[in-house]
C-alpha cells in the first residue's frame, strides 16, 4: 500500500490510476530520457505537485469550516424549534399579556431611538453651522486685515462649541470607563538553563550548546504560571534571502528591535481558562474552545479578537502590560540570532517540532505526522530559551497584513500604515488594547510559525501567513509579549 502525496489516502500501487479522494494522477512517470526523468519534467511536476497540495489544503480547510458552520446552523435551528414549541404551549391569556408587554417595550425603544436621532441631527446641525461660520470667516479674511485679537474673539466661541460637541459624542461612544490596573512593580528576573541544538540538512545533530537566559514568572493563581523570557534588543535581517520563501517574505531588510518579554510557550489551555474566567473587558471568551484537550496543550480555536481580549484581561488583572507581539518581534525572537531557515539549522525534523513530518524539507528522512497538538515544551528551545515556535499552532501577531516588505519600518514596532501614530502603539493600556475605533474590524492579521497540520516549508522562521481576525480553527493559537523587560 502507498499514500497519495496530496491527501494521504491509501491506495494499491499499479492498480489505481487516480486518487479516489482528491483525483491526483497516481500513475508512474512515463517520460524518460536515456534511463532517467528529464530535469525540466521534474521541475514542472514539482510545481504542479506543490500547487495541488496547497489547493487540497485550502479545500480541506474550507470543508472543515463549512462543516462547522453547518453544525452551528443546525444547532441554531434546533434551538429555534425548541423555543417555538415552548411558545406554542403558552396559554392564550399569557400570550396576549406577553405580546402587550413586548409592544410597550417596543414603543419605549422607538421613542428612545427617535430622541437619539433628533439629538444626533441637532449636533449635526451645530457642526454644519460651525462649518458655515468658518467659510464666512475665510471669505471675510480675504477682504479685511484681521488682528490677532479679532481672530481670538472669533474662534473662542467656536472652540467652546466644538469642545462641547466632542464631549457629547465621546460620551455616546464609550460604554463605560475601564479602570486601569495598578502600576507594575519592577519585575524580578531569574536565570534558567537549557540546551539549544543545531542540525545539518540531513537532520543530524551537529552541535549541542548549553545556554542561560532570564525569565519572569507571572503567578496566575491555582498553581498556573506564565513564563516570560527576557529577549535582549538587537538588529537582524527580517525576511527570507534569495532562493528561500515567497514574494511576501521579501525584500530581506534590517530591523532594530528593543528589549521585551516574550512568552516561553504559546498560551496553554490552563492559562486560557484562568484568564477567561476574569471579568470581561470588551468581549466574551469561551472557557474551553480547544479541540485537542489538555491543560499543557496550547489553546486553539481562538481568533485575533479573542487573543486581544485575553491580553487586556491579563493586563488588567496583573498590572503587567501584556499584548500580542509585533511581526518583527516574533521573527526576531524566533531566529534568536540565526540566519538559517529554522532556528535549529538547515532543516526540521519531527524530533524537533510538531508538523507534517511525512513531508521532507531538505535531505532529512521522513518523520512523524502527529495530526494534533502536543503539550508545550516537549522540544528543544532556541538560543533565547523559547519553545514551540516552529509548528504546533499558528501564532497571531498584532500587525495587519502587508503583501511584501516594501517600505517596511526599520524599527520592530507594529507596522500599521493607517494608524502609524495611534496612541495605542505609543502607550500600552487596557483601553488602547480594546478601543473599538482602533481595532479596525475586518482587516486581516498576521500569523506566524506553522502548525501541527503544516508542511515544513510553512514552519520556517521567515514564513508569513494571514487570516481574517474573526477566523478560528484548531491550528490557531498565540503567545503574549510585554514591552517591559525588567
């Protein structure tokens, strides 16, 4: 028996021409020249093979999403039918009273809506009047010589009115003020030791280096600890060199990153449950969203907004300014001073990471395809002391997506062309993390690191991926960062 190279379906060699699942042509290569297959033919077949694998990956992902959506729709339909059955059993007198009560509530809501609409129209009228006053003044200015006192007399009432309107608008936007957490005390770092490995392109270990780093232990209660590693500042080449990766990883460019804290592991299910039970900041969090259960396994099935809410709750509870890492911070922390495709060298093996090990990257032998997440910390860390950056789960970053590194910033902050000078990126606070008007609902966000489901090429240090911020699947998780490094 053999496996289809696209979807892994088993088939009997020389008895089946096409895969019964994905339709891939399974017949042996018929083209030979002087006893071997021409390189041009191999290159074309390899390109077609890679395209087919990507197409199959997208198809299976879409099928899983469709199945989940169909299941959710069926559940909603069942709930509606149950409610209808309950409603149909209500006595007529009680039903009449309920309809009357609902009608009264609807009338009140309509009155409130009418009042709010009128107030909004009044504010808009005031703004229009101010705009007209400005136009009239500009016309007058063109005809007269205006003194500084004249300017002051003219603009003072306008500024007062604008301030009053702005106050009313802000009061209407914000639900309630979010109390800031207490100021962080200076954190205490402690040293830890570990061993970083290096392999050659055959997957053989060629170096084993004893290392030391510093970490901060955040006690979340119930014997749940969040381990944050101190990452030293520095400059590195971000992106893939020529001959590696795709166009969205280029051009390779120099970036300077300030010192910061980075989670030693992706956020675990135990850590998630602890924080999900804290008071809501802006959105609800499911207490147990993951498909593959285990307290030490990474949380998955969480979207970008969930990750931001998690950081806001954690920040508010501990006083430490937790957030998602920028894309530059993530790659800098992953590389840990290396320039190779992976932080442990020229290739990847299933003894070093959790990914689709049945596919090879360089000259290493095929390995294990676990088809699920594994508990964090089972594999060797990089030279900074961080684990699980290659495979296991894709990790959300703070940045919106860019198709390439053209015009990328030289500093390792969040790259956001639309909101480059937003206070959110200058002052970290709970309010800034979850501000409705800065979250940019709908802008696609960056993912890094690959997952248990990914081919090795997608797990490289430079590889980039994206998805919609409300996308969640059993391959997506995250780790947290903090700008305060001791």
